[in-house]
C-alpha cells in the first residue's frame, strides 16, 4: 500500500492498494472515517490507477462532502443515548445523571468527555451483557466473556473460543439496534459463518432484524463522529 494525494483545494489523500483478487480498479470511501482506498488489479500500473482516480475527482469530493464532521464532546453538545438526542449539561454530585432531555455531568469542563465516556461504557456493558445472556439462554449456549472496544470496522464479533466483543458505541443507537447486534453475535455460538443456517438462527432470536441492519448501514457511521478524547 502507498499514500497519494489528488490535487485540489484541499488535496484528497488516498491509499493505493494492489489487490490480486480485484477484477477492475475501484475507489471506496469509508463510511466510518472517510478514508479513501484505491484498489488496483493485477496488471494495471500505478499511473493508470491514479489517472482513474483523477477522472473520478468530482464524484469523490461529493462523497467526502456527505461525511459527518467530527464533534468534540463538550457541554452544550447534543449526544445520542439509546437513540435519543440528549444535551450535555452541568451536574451536581459525583455521578453522571440522566435527566429529562439532558445528561448532567459533574466536575470541571475538561473532564466532561472522559466522565461521559466512562458512563456510556458502563451502560453499554450492562445492556450488552443482559442482551447476550438473554439470547444465549434461548439457544442453550454459553459465551466465555464480553469485551468492549471502540471498533470502527465492525459492531461486534464472536471468536472460536466463544468470546464476544462489541463496540461500546452501540449504547448510543436505538435499543433494538443494540439487541440485534447481540443476537447476531450470539448466533455465531451456533454457526461460525454467515450461511443461510446462521441467518436462520438470527431470525429465530430476532425476527425483525432487517430494520436494525438497515439503520446500521445508514446511520451507524454517525456514531463515530463524537470525539471523546485525543
């Protein structure tokens, strides 16, 4: 892989990746972080690939313009929690408190983002453990542990050792989205693939999964726009 820039104001950074499996040259803009990848098939020169990217500059800039901007977490910002937009407001005492239309965060402004991140992770762990326990019990299976991460490439995973891993940002999504992801990963305790048999297990656990899947495709990237630290 190599880094290149398309000229313009501003220049567009792109990563050129040689892909022996690719049948044609392609451009991809990540919905999570806006990174641009130029995939080049065997037999195409770097110069030809970059010329293709230049020919698509208008389309590329239009795609990048649709990417959500970053929002540093601070007092006054509206932040999603379980699908509701809540304003970050000053709070009293020592703990974050959920109020009517607001999240009340005590302490100095410089600590607001860190306090909120910790609070969201704790809520995420509780909800994801509850959902995972529920679906695992329905299947008569057990998982070994739950890990929370801030993954940008996937919302959850299940290892061959029955360890579940989730993005803690799922607590910001509507509750049914979190429940669907938990059902999806627990289904991997039975089928470690995405075969029709796997999707049959998902449908058994969470019949109305099409809506949450579509929400993640269309809205999920927006959960990563909120920046809690450097």
